[in-house]
C-alpha cells in the first residue's frame, strides 16, 4: 500500500506530518484505528518542526510557551522556564511582539497571517502538552479567542497564491482530467470534490468573499449528486466568522478525504502537477487528501460510485484487513431437560421417532465449533440461568415447527398499526418470543403491550408482600398483583422524546434512550425505572441489548457509541471515529462485535474486546437508519435515506449486493430465523421481501477483489425481490420474525 506522501515535490508537503489531537463537538478526544489523526501528544509535538531552521524555531516555540504561560498568569512557571532555557526577559518580550506583527506588507492578509501563525504555534504547544486523552482542550484565555482546536484547524488555511487564480487552477485540472483516457478519467475525477471544498474554504478563510462566491457558483454544479446536501451546508459558510466552531468545517478539515486510485492514474496526476508547477493544488492534496494507491487496472465509474458518497471518501483498504471472528459461539449443552420435554411430547402426540432425530441433529450441529467463531471466553458472558435454559428448550421446540421459507414459500405478514398515535411513535420493539411489544413516543413515555391473552401484572405493595409465605414453591406467582393487571403499561421517566427501545433476551428488562441524553433500564416485573445511565451529552438516537443480555450499546448526537453493562453506571467502552451522529446500533450474533451506522454515511464494526474499529463500510449516499446481521453472523445488511439496501461480507470487508426498490428511507431490516429471506420496511409504506440466499450465493469474493476493491455488483434487484406488501398509509419502522418465521411489522398510521 502506498500513500500520496511518498511523492512530495515541495518542502511544503512536510506540513502533512503535522497531526493534531482532535476534540469532537462534545469535547471528547477522538481516536480511531481507521482514522488519520495521531492521538499521541508526543507525535503532535515532535513532528511539527521542519529540519531547517531548527534553532530559531525552537526558540520561537519556547517564546510561544512563555507567552501562553504569562497569559494564564503562571508567573512561577514562566521564571523557571526562562531560567532553564536561558531566555532573557527582553528577548522574550521583543520577539513576542515581533511575532505578533510579523509579515506586514507580505500581501493582503499578511498581518492576520502573522498573528495566526503565532497563535497556531501557541495552540499547537498547548494541545501537545495536554496529557490525558480524556482531558478537554484548554479554555480560551480571552473572550475573543478561539478554542485551540478551532484555531489549529483554521490556521491551516494559509493563503496559497493569488485567489483570483483559484478558478484557473481548478479549471486547468478539470480540463486535464477530461482529456485523459476513459480508464483514468473516472478515478481522477474523484479529486474534484475535495479540491473544490478546500479551495472554497481557503478563499472564505482569507476574506475573499466575492471570489469564494464566484468559485462556488461556477464549480458546485460539477460535483456528484450525492454531495449536494454537504454543498448546501457549505454554501452557508460565506464569512470567516462562520467558520469558527462550525462542525461541518471541522469534519472537512480534520478528517483526510480518502481516495482509492490505481498507480497509473496517480502517476498521471502527479506528472501533470509537476509539469505545470501547480503547487497550490499539490499542497491541498498533500495537506487534506489521503490517496490509497493500488497496483492493477483502474476502476470503472460504476465501481467507484458504488463505494463513494461518505463524508470522508472511501475507507482505506487497510481499515478492512483486520481478522474478524464472525462465526457463532457454540450453544450450551442442555440435552437432559430436552429429553424430559421429549417424553412429554411422546405421551401427548405418540410420535416420538419423528421428532427425536430432528432435535438430535440440531443438538449435534450446535456442538461443532465454527472455525471462524471467537473463543467462548473471549469476552465474559453471563451464565445461563435455569429460566434461560427453559427458554432455549422452548425455542428449539418452536424451531422444529418453523416454516422453511424461500422463493416458493413466503412468510405471512402480521402488521401492528398504531392508531391515533398523537403522542408521536418514534420506536418499536418485540420480545424474542413475540409476547410483548413496546413503543417509544415523542411525549417522553414508553408503553408496553401484551400481544398474548396473558395480561401485564405488577408486583404487590410492600404491605401485601409481607403476608406472603416466602418458602412456598409458587412464591413468584404469589407476589404478582392480579388487581392491577392490564393489557398495557405506561413508563414515565424521560424528559424528552424516546428514540430507541430494546427488550432484554430474558424479557425481564427494557432499555429506552431519549433526547434527554440518558438511557434508562426498566424492570418488566415492577414496571419501574431501575437505572438511568448518564454518559451522553446530547440526544441518544438508538440503543440495543446484546443477544446474551447484560451488555448493551448506545449511540447518539455526540458521535460516540458507548458499550455498557447493566450493573455498571459508567460505560465499559467508548467507540470514537464517526464524523456525524450515530443513528443506529446493532450487536453481532456472537456478541463480540457491534455495528454502528451514522449520518456520515458510513458503517463501522467495532471489536468489543479492545475497542478497535475493524471494518469501515462506505457506499450509502445518505444517513444510515437500519442495520441487520444475518443469523450465521457472516453478512450485514444496511438501509439508509437513499432508499437502497446494501449487503456486506464481513469476513472480506466488501460490499456484495445492492437492493433497489424502496422510494424512501429504509427504516427497518430483519433476516428470517434461518437467513433465507431479508425483509425491509420503509417510510414509503411498504414491506419488501428479498431472496437473501440467492444474493449471497451469487457472489464470489476472493483475495484479489478484497485487495483492490474491484467490485462487480450484479443488477439483479428485480430478480431478488420476492414480494412487496403495501400499507394504506403507515410507514414501517420495525420488523420482527417470530420463532416460526411469521413476519411482524409495526408503524403508526399516518392519515
């Protein structure tokens, strides 16, 4: 793997080496395996000085530190540093004032640039000396100064030549790319968007408002359609003042835009820029782009488009090379109680011989260790209780009656329409055994309904409980209050709309997350809130229990996913790396990984054991709102506002399918129990069924495809579409397959 840094033609390209720790919008220090930023304070402080002029630069740095300490009234530290460094007080004051006014007469903004250079130097030092990763950046000393991270971000946009020539530079490159061979044109055209963005931001930062406006109007129409939302935001940044503290700017500036280009195409581009001595464009490429070079044939336009569209370009190939244990864990051995149950079945039905082979074969299947599965004890999982074992037995009995779905045998669909949901239905979930349904509402309530004739009962009052014989066999039944039994319960506690809910696998608990920044754990025995987990600083968009219980994941507006355990009030892991809101979260079936979908139009797979990002998937053209793992753990399906469902091979880290048909946001995805059918629900009021077995079988992935990203997606959406079910006027926001493969769907009627 080669990167653009190895082909520098100007000393300015050494700026590439300056990496700064980044604080996200919530002040959280972000660092990710797939990112380009160094989170090491040592790296930040050691690579910022070019080799030439080392002595004077070191002195400037020391003076900048002295000024910073003075400004914060740390007088003793100033004296100690001055004494140890041997800097005279007069020299400190003189050089400090010179640095502040340096560069007068060097262009339109020379004075501004001099001050920016000094403040950038101070801020670089102040950030580099911030030791703990969780420590927020220092607060500004004066009201008019920027936060250090913003100053560092903005100071990168120094003036590169005459702003009037920017359209000429851009147009010259555009003409060159349009004149090259077709095989290279598609790859080199990827450069247009990031160059356009950074040239525009440079013009705005250097107070060239009219030139920036003209540049935007002239070239914004040339950009790909899937960047239009980003360009609309960018068009609002017309003054330098708008840039300070702007999240969009921080996204563009602090994350290098990744382009995947063949070596031949890259050499063409490099040669052209060298011949034209086009340093302005080359400097932007060095500073803000990461070019991931591969050997082999250039990719076609369709191959590039299938992977493009995210906020920071494609994922680097190395980001998807880590080993992922996607296999399932070995099921616990629970044959003895299973045999007891079989005896009952024999007595009732008198057909023991037909049932036993089925269950034995199922048991033997679960005993085999999947070679791609993680070790059983890789992460600590809760031990099975007796009630869990009984539930597994029931599950296996239901599985024997499960319908094998396929193109010739589609599931029946049972739709739960929420009528008169004036409170605003925002989230739905079913228990695994399909006995309970819960809804989260915009009026900050959570409502739970019983889907079976069995009504919901709370626990008796303390006075009544004291009269119960605690030694009796049916004590758990006696503590329940029949008088207050009802078909539904309302849970009060949140102070904002509820955006995500999730039942625990054992049906004893319910999670809910809200705009109020909390995740709450509710007891389904007492229907009261047990814990409020406070870690997010902004709205929490989604939460989900692990398939084994105990652990749960949450993600929200602060761009950080958090892994929790029910008995810890602080998160166990924080997964940082997304550049926008985390909109949906899902656990892998083996509970060793979590997937997060984001408004930055990427999906990330995180390893729970060490917190590393092991997969980054790009290809969606809008925020991602739904994720679903296949039952065997090998594949992932994702849905977004672009109306497409994309299929991913987790082992190879590749997109392997694209399902087109929905005309609005895909809000719900679910695989059938055996993975033969994929159901998708959308805001276009339809449920669609897809032949997932055919979609996965038709794809052949090999090491070459994984290495180069030469993906050939078959245009077979209509062949894979098995059925479309329309509602009258009800957007589909949740899907669930019962243990016998009946499909349940839910949404609020929208008259």
